[in-house]
C-alpha cells in the first residue's frame, strides 16, 4: 500500500489544493481531493486484470469549483432535498437557501462540496486512509450549530473503499452526509447495460418536485423492483409503467433499505468487464440516480452525457426533518454522528 500527494491547483484565495492517491498491491487506486472531499478517480481491474476507471471525475480544480454535477462530492450538511427549503427543530423554524426550485438541495448554495477540507494521511498494514476535516460555522447555509466534520476514505488490498463519516455540533442540528460519485464499470459512454440489485422492498414516494410525501411505495411488480439483478436500461425503458421513473426519464429514487446496522444495500455489475461493486452501509436509504441529467466533460475530455454513470448515494431519507415517521437526522449537541459506507470492488 502507498499514498502519494500532488498539487491540484490553487483556489481563488490562494490555497493550494492536494490530490491524494492510495494504491494497493494489485495497482488499483483511489484518488481523493481536499477541495470538497471529492472522490476524483477509482481504478480497479476487470476480469482479465486490466485496470480501468470506474468513477466519473474531472481533471482540474476549476471544473470541480464551477461545474454543477457533484461528481464524487462529499455532500452536506444535509444531502438530498429539503422541501420548501425550511425545517423546524426544537420549535424554531430554520430557512435554507433555495437552489432547487423552492427547495434546498445537497447543502444549499455552497455546500460541503465547495469547501476546503484539511487532509491527513494515515498509512497502515491493512489499509491506507486519507482523513479530511472541516468545521462548519453556526448558521452556515442556514443550519444551526458549529459542527466539526470528519470524512475518512480508506482503501485496502481487497479493493474495498470505506467511507467513514463523523460529526459533532455545539448545538442541536441536522446532518445527513453522503457521497455523490457516479459509477460506470465498463468505460462505455453509458451504463445502461449494467445490472443493479437493491435490497429494498419499498421506496419513498415523492411529489412533482421530488419531495417525499411521507408515504412508502412497494416495489413489487414495478421497474423499481431491483431485489434481483436487473438491467438499468430495461427499467428506464419501462418508464411509462412507473410514475417516479417517467417523471424524470430515469431513476432518481430513494430506496428504503432492508435490514439494520451494517448491511449489503446493492450490487452493481457490468457483465462484459466482469466488474462488480457491492455497496455495504449503515444508512437506512439509498438514492439511485441514473445520471439522465448529465451533460459535461470529464477525465481526459471524455463526454459524460445522459446515463454516463449511476450514483448510489447511501443516506437517510430525503426531507427527513419534515417527516416524523422517517428515521431522524437530528444530531443533539455533544452527541456524535457516525455513518459508514463501503464500496467493495471485484471482478469475475
């Protein structure tokens, strides 16, 4: 195992950004950036041992700063949407920045994906890690509490990328951290031939603005039934059978995961390359977004068009502060928020 560092541009106030690359014994690597705590690159072998890029990303700091696709971003203070850009906590209403119509999305105008995180390298026998820390001030983007946040990216010889989140606040607040990487295991222009299996019997229903209604919809008999491996392109093609898919021309759906504690949430597979990615998480939900809104250029000038990658965002359910029947995202002052997600890669 080894960790290397290299400069990755200078921000508008003169701070040098750094790209950290962790490489394991088979040459597979993960690169993470202190700006926005982004995952920039994941290179893993196919069934023939050939390394290839499986994560969408950019080559310059300017692209991460200015392009809006959240490629690989650490998202917070609250990921996903908050309806009406407001919520009530301890009897007080908090108003957030509206950056998704009338709603707040992925932390607001300048979420954690636009912040500089202080990086620290930790090399060990079983895994290497890069630990990013950030302090969000009280009132930042409308959220209460000065919150200390830590995100650890760890990479091992078994090609397991572990993401461990931790946060503490001096006031009661809300927090729902996730990573917004887009995955394409084949390297082809789209991932519609990938199969996806999700361990979920239900999804959260949403209105026309993709804000949860508070109801849970069974997946049985619909293109949302991914309890067995299912080709993503087939699900998109059946959009007329499913209001949630038809409304956005693809998947942008929060799945209510079965099980408690650390459990396998999903398996993404590309048959041609033999690559698989297993998603294991402590979170109760996972947003599956099939990337139909992508329209940008990334690594090496590669065009990322619709369905170029799929995002599997482990999370608490969207708009949780406004739905008492959802698992709570309230973090009490002095308590510790912890969440873990593992993206485990293999090829066969």
